[in-house]
C-alpha cells in the first residue's frame, strides 16, 4: 500500500504522446494520383478529396512540392462500379430488379516526410466501398461514399503515427 502511494505521489514516468504527423510537418503537397483505371475523372476526385482532408482534418496547408514539408502520392489501382448487391422479384413474372449496388475504389498511397527523407505512412491495396439504392441514388453517390471512406482511412493512418 505504501509503495502504491509513493508511486502515485511521484507521478508516472510514462505518458501518452498522442498520434499524428511529426510537429515539423506543417505543409503538404498533394501530387495527382496515378490512375490505372478507365475512369479518368477519378484522378481529380481522389486528389481533391485528399487535399480537403489534409487541410480540414489534419490542419496542414497545401504547398507546391518544392516548398512542402511532406508529400502525398498514390495510385488508383481499381474502380468497379454498378456491382449488384441485392435484388427484388417484381410480381409473378419472375423479373428481378436490383435494389442495392456497390462502387469499389482501391488505391495505394504514401505520405512522405521531405524534411527527414522518410516514409511516414503508406498503404497498398487500401480499398473502400460505397453502396447506393437505385433508382433514387446513382453511381456518383456510391463513389462519394467510397471516397469518404478512403480519405478517412488515410487520415486515420496519418494520425496513427507515434
């Protein structure tokens, strides 16, 4: 009991420093993602979503690569749209209607510290899905959801650094 009291009085030698990017990372360059899919507009959409997350969720300023403390680069490796998930039979005719569809996006991404010349975080085969319900929702809605999930995974990965 006395040992416990002495330990509590003296304070704990260990602390929780929290995650996140190193304190010297204040600016970031977002390079256009390479796109290995046939969906050309994804390059801009992914790059813009990552840029917004770096600014709004991680508090970094976007800069040109030559002036940045870190760089985010990646490759869009897969895009699959309009994949049927669930069906409903229409009447007695046996015809079937798709009630839910899925969009999948896969990327490889890296956050690189230009100051210390090292990889801060990277992930290959990062995949996210977005479901939507036609006809009220479209493939674009599924794509938005998948992008939101991808960006959340990137931010979580960046914040998980010690």
